[in-house]
C-alpha cells in the first residue's frame, strides 16, 4: 500500500546496552527485532510502560544509538554512515523530558541561534530562522527573556524552537510532556500537531499516556523491546483489557464510554474524547 520510500525505516533492529563490569554477561535486548516505518508528515505515537524500549527505539531514529543488528535508514541513508550523521541528526530533531538539558544560552533568542551559529549560517539566515522558530512555537514575545524565567511549558517550547530552527523533517518528542501540568501537557501535544500540519513534519510522540495518542494517525505499542500492537487510535482503544495488561492507565473518557455502553448507551468506538462521547449521549 505504501507508495513511497518511508522517511524512517527501521529494519529488524536489535539492541542491547553494553553491560558494565564482567564482559560477556548476557545482556537482555532493549530492542528485539523491531521493524517500523515512519512516513513523511506522519503523526505516530509510541506507547508503552516503563522500560518497554520506547526511548531506545527513538534514539535509533537519529543515530544517537546504532543497532547491533538490522539497519536504520533515514531518508534512505544508513545511520551507520558517519559522513552523513550531521544530516541525519538535523533531519530528525529530538526533544526530551527535561528541556533544561537542551537549553544552553542565557537569553531565549541566543539559545535558538546557538546550533545555527555552530553550523556556520549567516547572521541574516540565523535572524530569520530564529524569528520563525520562536513564532512557530508561540514564544516570540519572550525572545529577550532569560530561559530560567520561563514556565516549564515555555521552556519545552524553547527546546522545540531550537530543533525547529534546523528545519528538520521529523521531530521526536520523548516524554516531552511528562514533567508538565495537564494543561501545558495538552498545549505541547497541540503544538506538535500544529507543527505537523504547518510544516508537513513527521512527528513521533513517545509517551506512556494513552490520552496523548487519541489524535495520532497511528499508534505503535511496545512491550519488552518489541512492537506488540500497531494501528489507528480507534483500533488500539478497542481492547482496553489488553492495554490494562500492558500496565497503561486508561484515560477517563474511555472508562466513561465503557461504563455508558454497559448501561445500554450506544457509543461509537470512534468517540475517544469527552466532547465526542457527550455528543453520542445527546444523540441517544
Ligand atoms: N543507559 C542504559 N544502560 C543500560 N540499560 C538501559 C539503559 N537505558 C535503558 N536501559 C534498559 O533498556 C530497556 C529499555 O529502556 P528504555 O529506556 O528504552 O525504555 P522506555 O520505554 O523509554 O522506558 P521509560 O518509560 O522509563 O522512559 C530497559 O530494560 C532499560 O532498563
Ligand atoms: Mg523512555
């Protein structure tokens, strides 16, 4: 069904973290024969409970880790190709749980400019890219502020701006919302969707929160270093028991829909948010 070469192509990759101390201790596989393709402009949520291998997979997508077996192609380039590593890293930007680890400068706009000046862009180009990136994430008004004065959500926006300024084709957000309050969490998820729409970016959102998967185009579920489930949100959320067995917390709207169904309401499986469930009840 695929018409084009995927943007990211993980082909049967295995990975074990090096074991410190005694050599040749049998290390368990953090990734076990994982194959996954991400298309250009696609929004994929990577779900799984602690230790299931999400971050390890994410780090293979931009050559922060290299597979022990199998291979990873980014836009057709093997991530083992050292000469193309900068291209791979710039094409697939990553943001993490703690934005502070990615913030370097003492003024917001200098922070976004930093990675551009390291790459030798002209002052004019840097100015344009910094302004555009700060506008895109909604913190242009804070450009002269010190990052430590920003809220957690604003600092995460700054980290996204830093990645965006390099004009990537894919952004991976690895638990980027997990330190935030629920409102900021939803705002960052909404921002990632906006960036996907505005720039045709592929987004891989790594999370253990099912509610962040509701609007994804595709959900990939991991367990013990393997992909165990893959599909559209409506397919994934159809089997709540399976998700519970994977130790994932079921979002309240889905619990509610399940209770309403048991009480005789007919709620369509596509109703995954409070708004759509309320509409179904009103229709009944
Ligand atoms: N730096 C490391 N050294 C050794 N083992 C590691 C390291 N990082 C992760 N692991 C192990 O690899 C496996 C997969 O971990 P990974 O961090 O990819 O999972 P995760 O799904 O991202 O978990 P979390 O939800 O906690 O972020 C786990 O068993 C973990 O203990
Ligand atoms: Mg992780």
